C-alpha cells in the first residue's frame, strides 16, 4: 500500500512539474523568438516589461486573458471552442513518454523522471502529435470563414504529405534500436548516438518536424499574405492564445523528441563517472541543452528561410522526402539483416 501511495504521489507531482515546465519554456520561447528576430534584423526587441523584457511573456498572457472573447455569429460554437482546446491538449500530452533525466534515488526509492514508460512510446508520440492537426481543422471549419477553411484544408494536406515520410524515418530508427520504448532507445545511446547510424533518417525527421509544427518555411496553414491569419483568423482572447501557445509547445516537444531519439537524450559518454547524487541534475541539464539548441534552430530557420509556395511544399513531401524515407528504410533493413 505504501508503495502505491508513493507511486501516485511522485507521478502526480511530476505531472504537475512537467506541465509547469512545458508552459514556462513555451512562454519564454516567445520572448526568445522575438529577441533573436530583433538581433537578426538589427533591432532591440521587447525591453519594456521587466528588466531586458523578461516579463514580456507574462504581460502577453495577461493581455490575452483580458481581451474580449468574440465568437462569430454563424460559427459552430461548440467546435469553435473545441478546436484550440484540442490543439493545446495534444501539444501538452506529447511529452508524457519522454525520459527527462536519469532516475532519481530518494530514501532508497528509485524515481524515474518519466510520466509513463510505454513499450510503444514511439508510436504514442507519433499518434498524439498527429492529433494536433485536428484542432486546426476543427477550428478552421467551425469559424465559417473561407480563409480559415482553406487553412484547414492546407493543414490536413500537409499532415498527410509529411507524416508518411516522418513515420518511415521512425520505422527505420525502431529497426535500428530493436525497440519502441523511448527509455530503452535512450539507454542504447550511452556510447553511440543514433544520428550517426541514421543521418538521413534524422534529416527527414527534422524537416517533417518543421512541417508538423507549422513552422517557417512550412507555415502555409497560417500564411498571412494569402489567408490573413489562417485557421485562427476569427479567434480572439485566450482561444487565440491557445493556438499560438500550442505552436511553441509543439516546437519544444519536437526539439525534445529529436534530442531524445537521435542525440542520446540525457546521455553523455562520461555520465557513469558522475557521483550518484548529481547524475540526475547533470543529465537533466544535458537534455535541456540539446533541446534549446534545436529550439534555436527552429527560430533561426524562421527568420532566415523564406516561406515555400504551396506547390513547392507538396513536391518536397511527395517527390523528395517520401522516396528518401523509403530508400533509408530499405537500406536500414538490409543492414539489420546483414549485421
């Protein structure tokens, strides 16, 4: 009974900490993006709310809460509210199977810093990430706005086009690791990161991650020059905030998944030499250093690479990435059988 109570207690605490950290990182990712954009464009960026603008995310959140909540007259009210909620929920659920650090030992108890160690962890991440686009589709259709509907159509087409290549790159990774448990995949990378075994698979996965997160140059569902704002054109107040926030959570989760599956997660070659009390802290810092690097890459690409045309986006997904993913899968299968 005591073990069950301890299990429920530490899982509940870790879930709350996980959501708090996820929301905090996503909030300050907005500030980091605006600061880097200002640097790239020779500007200062936000500097009024707090020292160096550090309170700007809090000011933005307060503004979203107090803005008028407007629902168009002919919109489907239930689906209009459901859309941003579904996007936010899918984004927050994606990281539940990520091992964030080495196990923490407290009073003889070993506490895994992972919400759930699923044997099908890779499949779980892929499935939950795929759900995010339904929030965009539902919100775009429920708005009763032609630009929002076009955005929803673009989002669904983009999802189908890029999830095929992403799924095939993950299958090649699973064949290499021999397991779908993310914790086991991380454990196998203590000496050799899988990016060295699957360089093409990582490249395909990274490009598809940009598309899945609707980040430039694949942000066609919210193309301002053509669709005003896309699927969130009719949204205001915190519903709009949920859509915008979900994008940054997806960016954080995508960065975490790339760091975990291909770059060893919290693993470092000399991690076993670190004294036990410090292993958890050092491994956590290692993972977040890798995650922040990929988040910077997301931001750097946004303010460097121009947006693709829609035909270019579709051609890249079907003519380039899909054949490369199939080739990578075939080569991986041959290597697994031979070795």
